[in-house]
C-alpha cells in the first residue's frame, strides 16, 4: 500500500511539474514562439505540416500561426477550442514572422485560401468555448453544410471574440449564417469585429442570415473603412446580409468598400439587408445601430432586395400570452438608406407581434433622435465607437431611390416606410426620389396606435401612385418639414391623390411645415401598378 501511495504521489508531482513548466513557457513579457505551417520535409523551419496540428500545439494565449504557401489548404475543417490565437496567411516560407515576408507595406487582400469540403458537411472553421481568435490575410471559402447547420464559413459557439483583419469569408453555404454564425448561449459576451479590408460576400443561407447570423449575447462591430457585407442571400427567410436574433446586436459605422455601402446587394424574403428579430421575452431586445465613422462617407445600407417586405431593414418584436415583451430597435445617426427594393417597406418594414389576450406590439425606429437616458439602443452608443457627424459636403441622412417593387422590378403599391403598430421617429431626414404606393404607411388597430413622427425634414422629388402619408388607427406628427416637388401618378383610371390620408381613428399634428409644387399626373400605362389590399376607411385628407 505504501508503495502504491508513493507512486501516486510521484505521478501527481510529475503532473504538477509539467503543468508549471507549461505555464512557465507562457509569459506576458515574452510572446509565445510562432508556429509555421508548411512542408516540414523540405523546410526545416516549419513546425507543422497542417493547420490543425499547429492549432492543437498552441497552449499560450496570443499565439500566432503563419500559414505559408508551401501547401494547398483544401478540405479544411479546423476546430479551435478554448484557445487564444491568430491564423495568419503568409506570403513567405516558414521561419519569417511577418506575413508578407518582411516587406513593410501591409497586404490589402488575403494571401492564403482555406477551402472547405463540399461533401464533408462542416464549417471551414469551428470555434467553441471561451476563445479569442484573429483571422488575418485569409480567404475562408467553400464551406458547405447544405440546408442544415449554421456557419458555412465560420461557426462560433461560446464566448470571447473573433476578429477579421484583411480576411474574406465568401462562397459558403449553410441553413443559417451562410458565411458566419455567432452564438453566445450564456451571459458572457461574444464579439465579431470586422477590420479594414474584411469582406463577407457571396454566401448563401437556405433559410436566414445569408452573410452573418448573430444569436444570444453576440455583437457585430463593423466600423473600419474598406469593409463589406455584400451579395449574400437568405433564400427562405430573414436577413440577406445580417440576421440578428435578440439579445444580439449589430453596431455598424463603416464607410463601406470602394464606394459601395457596407451593407449592399444582399437579398432575402424579409429584410434584404438586415433583419432584427426579438424571439425571446424578458427584454431580450434585438438591436441595429447605424452611425458614421468617416465624415466624408456616411454609413450606407444600399441596393438590397427583399422579395416580400423590408428591402433594407426588417424589424420584428416578440411577446407572449403573459404580456412579456421584447423589442426590435433600429437607431440611425448620420446615415444613408439608398436604392433598396421590396414589395412593401422598400427602405424599412417595422412589423408587429400578436399574442392571445394581449394588445399588438410594434417595433421602434429612431433616426437622429438626441441622446436619451437610458440610451435608446443600449449603453453602446455611437460615441462609444468614435462616431462623427457627416461633413458639410457629404450626402447624409437621406432615404433615397428606394422602390416598392417585386424582384422582377414590377412596381407595387407598397410603401417606402411601413410602420405596423410601432414607432417611427425621424429627425433631420430627407426622403427623396423614392417610388411606390406611399412614402409612409402607418397601420394599427383599436388596441395599438402606431406613431409616425417626422421633424426637420425635406420630403422631395418622390413619385407615388397613392397618398404621401397614409394612417389607419395611427398618430402622425409633422414638424418643421418641407414637402415639395413630389409627383403623384395614377395608371389607368384617374385617381385623386392627397398628401396625407387619415382614417376616422387617426390623428394628425402638423406644425411649422409647408407643402408646395407637388404634382398629380394622370397617366395611362400598359403595366398596372399593384395596389395593396384595399382598406375601407373614412378619409380626412390634407391636399
């Protein structure tokens, strides 16, 4: 028995000594030695023949793994578990701790490609646990989970951070989160940060989140120049570019990429650019916040398409039969929403939620609304990210050239902004050159009165087949607004147009506002505009 005890004590001591030795190699003063992935047979400076072996060997936070061009990296399914490391594409051979071989100019595009397997049914990179990972100078492509799973390119389930630096995630596919899926199931934070020259493009979700899916306590931060979430598709659901499920949030202030808006050319059924949905109760709000980081180039949600509703932005709150409620909130400061299309809500569709025994609840949109206490979209305000005002010569605060139309460009009678039982509060905004049925359509019922409030606005050069503003069981407020140069068109039979149309249950407050030079044109055209289902209502109109 004594011998056995001595052996056990020896084993414990050896293990403890080994642990101390491992810890001793990790110093906050001396960075861990980098690892190099290449051909160990021909290059004795390489530490690993494959990326996964290098990942498995990392035991110190902040470790760097340089991925050289000595091999091709196909059929990749990398797993990072509870680690802090950087995967860095390298232009040099092994042994050079500089991605571009000692050249001082930093790369502006990926240097190495990691390709997934179209038959493996796995993400190219899976990250779990409490991990801090940077992907630099890499192209993550070819991950294919088909119509199941999440995160075709990158799947992150846990806490910590993922940073993309001069990295592209493109041409991946999954059921949700075609490019990237981020989910923190606990109260611990999980962030996805897009740095300069990082792109999430041409990914496909068979359901929702074509580019990025955010769930749980996760957050997207995209404030750097030359950043793009573009040309992604959500074939059967929500968020062509980004799908946000509360309490997740997205803070977006990037100037975009090469003159293109940071969220652009994405498509979905609901929310071509961004869909924010609160699917849990107890104030688990889904939040989208836009602001500008480059004064000359305002943040822009541009040229996105929804086959149903919400061309640029779609919002959907949540409540249950007990009355517990979570909001979907959209805050925008110094922004642009341009050239988006949908059958209804070409720029913004603010949806409603219903529950048995409860009044309907809607979503909240705030545009250039001054700071509140508590903040309208959480403590991570634009100032937190160094937001700036637009330069005097920069086109800013415009909702422009958005069109109510089907995917085949057939015009519809939908609105530019649709508010269902919720709140739209826009200050210092300029809706211009939009086309469709109405500019703003606010709809409620006897238990839920939406509010559409617009102040210090310029509404000009729009073309509509119906009335400019339509309210049904709604409150409309206009203050210090100029309404000028808008054209009202009727195709077929003559149609009487009004600037503002209220049913008997609606209310209008109008102060210090004027309208002039708005024209009505009765025109016959071979292609009929498709009007929404008609609602019988007693009208009070402002001509």
